[in-house]
């Protein structure tokens, strides 16, 4: 093993059904996890659901069931969706887990024992949707932004964790670690939020108002604020066979929960407890639906991933979201864009290359890949022997840019398809004098397809396995270094060529 790697995603609130935004974040994390495994690293990948809080309690009450039953049902929906997408976490987090509750209470007790938690009365504004207290400065043009939903005035006593004593330490950490937040412009946003003194964080809710949560260890009449509870999951589940993995190498979140949750609350909690901060915080953008903002309050704007997985397969959706969203920016989903990627990139480019390569080997060489090394080579062969695509792919992934990694791979796909047109193996097959040249061409195409099965395995794991099965190779995962040009396929007998990405018309009639 080449060391270990630990990455997490945000955990999903179970008060509503999963949508494209949830799916994208988990696919993104799964892509990085698979890439690290292909570098032979021991990967710990955490994702899961946040089951506590007022919104979950209210949703359960509307259905007339206990919050635990509601959370269980919804958690299963998220878990099934991610499994259908090929998302393969090491552990699926549930904040009702007994050990998680234990760790949350231990953290709270430690902070309380050190005088870091105070009790006071607060009067002000409260966002029901975000389950957080607000101040007037969070208004925009005199109004509460839509993200806060219903805002009410409250007056109650609670426990607070003062953040201001740690603001300078956090600023110093950000200054010394300029690559902590990816992309860089999100760092500027966080620095702006830290330019002024920080308000105390309310870390409790009275049981008289909210019973569905983890009781405070020093006052059982209160439960833990859902965000304090949820953030602790990254630590409470960070063990492998009893060995703690800390800190995370990568934490992936959406831009809506950078400030204040992961950019202020979370690092200050760690600083207060003397724990190292995550090495990287990757902040991705939002998805729109045909140009319209996706909103939980508008069900028509939500994109349900399940029908696309059922109709086109998981890899079609995985490819679309990884290729379309530029690091940190928003991206748009539409049926037209999705079908264009499916038909063009997946069907006509990758799928067609695999099918016609293997079909020609079956037709012209009885299914046996000929010797393609040691013969006279032409300049046209050199591009398919180059390992530049491997370096470009790895460099893009290291820069947390899957869209650029896939762009490099599909440029290689395009070059291989162009190679077919330039070498015209279907014409070479008609001339016995060109038999050796045909061997070289078919061998280079077969090797290109094999290399692609390695290069796409993090993004398109199901497709990678289909290609390897048609090549009659052992299933993966395969080390990324195996994507370099080689000659291991000489005299290798392939399997049956099959269509990987059927045309949409065929899918509609199936």
C-alpha cells in the first residue's frame, strides 16, 4: 500500500428526498476515492445522513410517525440511490449511531469542563429552515434571503460556544495554508466573513421545543444543536479497525455550507479541542435545472437522479455531472445537455471506439489480438503510444478538477477514433500484403481500449468493467500506472463485442 487517504462528504439531511445535488457530491467523492485506491492507497471514504434536528422532527410529525422511523426510511432512500450510482463508501454515516452520540457528548463535556461553554438568554431571529439564529446583518436589501426560509422572532435561554476567541487563530491558519480551501476564490469569501467579530454559537435547543437530538451531557433538558452534532461525524466515524484516521485529506461540501458551518464553526471546534484541521476543503457549486435555480421549496425544479440511472445507467449520470461542473462553479442540467453528452461522448465516441475495435479483431483475426510490437511503425502510431494522457489525467485530479481529467481522456478517445479513419483497417483487411500493417493497427487500437478501461474506472466504474469483460481481462480495480502503453495483449483472445451505450431510440423502444 502507498499510504492511506481519508475523505468525507457533507452528510445529507433526511427531511426531504435526495436530488441531483446530493448525487453529484457523492459521485465526486467516489471519483476521488476510486482514484486514490487506484494509486494503491488505503482509502477511508465517509458519507451518510444527518438524522437529528427540528426539521426531521416536524417532517415525522406531519406523517404521524416517530422521528427515528422517519429518519430510518429516508436514510434507506439515500443509501439505495448512492448504491445505484456506484458510490462505494467505506462507511455510511448515521448520526443516530451510538458511538457518534458518545463522541458528541464527550466533545461537549470537554468544552464545558474548560469553561468554553456559557449559558445565557437570547432574543432575536431564528431560521426554521437552517435551524440557526440570525442577526440583522444577514439581511439583503432589508429582507431575509430565501435560503433562510421562514424566520421567526424567539426568546429563550441556551448554551453557547464563544467563537470570537478563536477568530485570530483561524485567520492565521488560513494565511499559512493558502490551499486549504479549493477553489481559491472561496477562500476570499471566508476571509470576508472573518473580518468582523464572531457571534457566539448556540449549541443547544431546549427539549421543550425540540426533543429529537442528542442530550447535552451537563444538562439533559437540552439537546445538541444539529450542526454541532452533524459536524462531529467526520471524527466519530474516522476509525479503521480501531485506529483513528485524522485529519481528513479532503472534505467535500457545497458552497452553501462553507460559511459559517465548515469554514468557521468546524475549524474553531477543532482548534478548541486541540485537533488538526482537514488538509483540504473542496467547495463545489450548485446545479440549476434548464437555467432555473433548484429549490427544495419548488418540487418542479428538483432533478430526481433515479429515472436517469434506470434509463441510461449509472455511468451516464456520473459522466455528465463530473464532466459538466467546473471546479467551484455552478452547472446546468437539462435533458438536452444530458442526451447530447450521452449520445456524443459516450455513444458515438467511447462506445463506438470499443465496439468497432473489438468487432474488427473478431472479424479479421478470429478474436485474437495480433502482435503489435516490434514491427515497423509509422508516425501516425506514435500518438496512441504516448503516455501524455496519463500525466494530464493525474495532474487534473491532483488539482481537484475531474472535468479536466475527463477532457484529457476524451481527447485520447478522439485521437483513437481518428486513428481508425487515418489507418483504415477495413481497407487494409482487403489486401493480404498489408497483413502485418493491419496487425499493428488492430493491436494499437486494442491497447488503446485497454488503457481507456483503466483511465475511466474512477469516473465510469461499470463501463470500465464492461470493457475489461469484452477484452476478456480480469475485473478491476487496476492501478492507474497500467494506463501506460504496453504490449501485454499480444495473442490475447477477446470476449464477445457488445454495445456499451445503446442509442436513445433503442432504449425508448426496449
